[in-house]
C-alpha cells in the first residue's frame, strides 16, 4: 500500500542506510531478542510524560530522542510489536511536534519476520545528538473537556472506540495483553461506535488492509467521512485508526483523543454506556 508516512518492508530493505530506524518497544527485551538492522531502541514510555498520564512534553521528548542519536533532520522509520500500535502513536506525536520526514514500517516487526528479512541481535547505537521539537500543533488532538462539553450540548462528533469489543461492552477494562492496567470504570463514552483497531490489519503480516476492504467495513458500522474522534485505552491503538482515516482514506477532520479510556475511565462522575 502507498500512503503518506508509510513505508513497506521491501522498500526499507533496499534503502536501509537512507533512514534512521527506531524500534518503539513496549517490552525492551523484544529488541534484545532481535531487531531490524541498524535500529535504535526507544521505549514507548519515552513518548509519554514521566509523571502525569499524558504525552511527553517538548523538553522530555527532545531529551529522549537526542539520547539515542535522533536529530530533526533524520528521515525516521518507526516500527513496533503489538500490531505496530506504538509506532503509530509515536508518528502522531512526532508529526504534532513538527518532524516532517517520519514513516511507519507497514506491518512492523511481524511483517519483517514473516517475510524472512534480515535481523540483528546486537544493540545498535548512534552518537548522542540534540533534538529540539517545534511548539506542538494540536490540530490532530481533542481533549476530554471538549468531548465532555460537546456531549452535554448534543454536538458530539462521530466517535470511534478502537478497543476490542469486550472492552467496549464493559466486560474488560483493559486489553488481554495488558491485564494489570485496569481502569476504575468499564464501558465506553456515550454515542461511540466500536470499530476495533485490529480490524484494520491483515491477520498474517499485520500490514494495513486495502482501502476498499476498510471502506466496506466502515460502511457496515455506519461510519461516514465527517468530523471524527478516535480513542482507545491509552491512545496507541486509536492512533493507528487515526492514521488510516486521515492518510489512507482522506477523512476531512479526524482527531485523536489521546487521554482515551485511561483518562475517561478513571475520572469521577463521567458519563458511561455499556
């Protein structure tokens, strides 16, 4: 598939030295097992605030990227495990902070392995550098307060819950792969439509499914090309859906509620449906 900020495994393999490759790991031990050639390691929490439940601020992000040798001029390729969700979250944040040439490896670590492409086990390091993010552009972001206000005034945009159905229905408050990260409340934001994030992925390679398949899937769910907000639990899974709607399907206005259920489900007195 060809889309902005997306690169195939085959194209990357042919041009490895033209990019700075970054594994965004939920569990850093996965990098030690194997990683792409010349890939540096960042933990997904390097893109989160160290104290509050929020994204990394400019100072934190710049420090974390500079430590592993990333600079503003680099052409970045991001990938991760767990369906590549953390790579898409990092893409969303880096674009918001003004990094222009940044791409996600379609299918991430799974696609690379399934296709039998070269792997390495020795850590790869770059000299430390300086990274100065731009002031953030939050046009692709929506806050809990805007959602709550528009919910109360009846002006809520189309709302997509990208979590698994069991989370949406309140049977689980966290995905099975992260069972110890519970929220205080289960359920979903009133009016949300459940479109699980993994329905956008091929089962075998975890590459993005073709647009014609996704358009048909969204039509069945009643999703239209109009103002849209996407959320999940931490913003990672929803960032993949945000990317697909915005850059593959060209939705007019789609924003990520990055606070997602880890914020909404832990606030007192928030409206909830099951």
